[in-house]
């Protein structure tokens, strides 16, 4: 019997995802998995994986060749391993490691990361999920350097974050030799400012940036948009 606080299971279609009080997920995880959209032949790494939500969604929707979920907190890795074992997911590894030191044994085609959104000194610090929300254990620069070590040339790094961190993301990518290539903003509707930005960079890519059409999560009547329904399992 696990002693993980708040342990429960969220159903994603017919797959049960193990979560806890400290390792939960939101809409941004589904948006990032959809934005990354790995191919069947891709080897994928999910950094700052938490309970493994982004990695699991990519596995179920896109069936890439192999996925590695990397998380620094043992509880998150335990949750992911429980999900993998209970659902008999194949070609899926969960690794407990510090991304600032870790390097993949085989280079990846795609790396995803839903990193801490807030700088260490910014905003209210949750007592149960501080490392997931604040840059206590890694920064955006650390994420990009980790991606540089484990991405193959031409491989892509996909990150989601708050729009106010966009400049930080792009500067960190370029400093690590990962060229920002694609950006998409997410808003509730046409009358509200973006609450999320999705950024794709290519290792060794040439300078050219595409800004995609806005993603709206709701219809005028407040119901989920068709596009949001599409990304949910």
C-alpha cells in the first residue's frame, strides 16, 4: 500500500493516471502534448515530468517509438511507474534524475517540458507544489541546456509557460543552440489575453519564426471549443 499523500487515479480514456496532492495536472499538459505531436518513429523525452501526464498523453495519442519521463522528485517517478505498470505501457521509462546533470543514453527526436512557471522569487509559493511552480530546482536555462545535451541535431524542444516568460524562453533556447521556430498563444476567448504560450525550438535550426493562429479554449457561450475537445483524451 503506497503512503503517497492524496493518491488517486484520473482516467484518460481507458488509461488510469496516478496522481497525488503534490503531483497533479492541468489543461496545459494536454496542450503541450498536442503541440509537440511526436511521430511514430520518434524517441521522446519529457523533462520536469511530474506524474508523467505529458508523456502519457503523447504515448496514448501519438504512439512514438519510445518515451522517457524525467522527474527530480521520487514521488513523481513512482507515480509514473505505477501508471506504466498498471496500464502495461510499452517502450516507456520513468527516470528519477536532476535534469541539470542527466543526459539520455540515446539522442532524442523530441523533448517536451512543462517547467516551473515562476522565477524563484515571484508570486505566492505553494507548500505542496513549490518545486513544480517555482524555479527552485531548475530554470528555463537549465531546461534548454539539458535539451541540448540529449537532442539530436535537428531535434525539437517544445516548452509551455506563461506568456511573460516568452523572452526568457527564446533567449535561453538561442544560448543553447536551439533556434525558436514556432510559437502559439492560448487564450480563453477572443476578448481575453493569452494565459499560456507554446514554443518550439530546433537544435541547430536556422533563424525563422512562425507564429501560429491563436488557440481559444472556449466558445462564446463558455463551453469548450472544438479544438480543446480535440486535445483532451
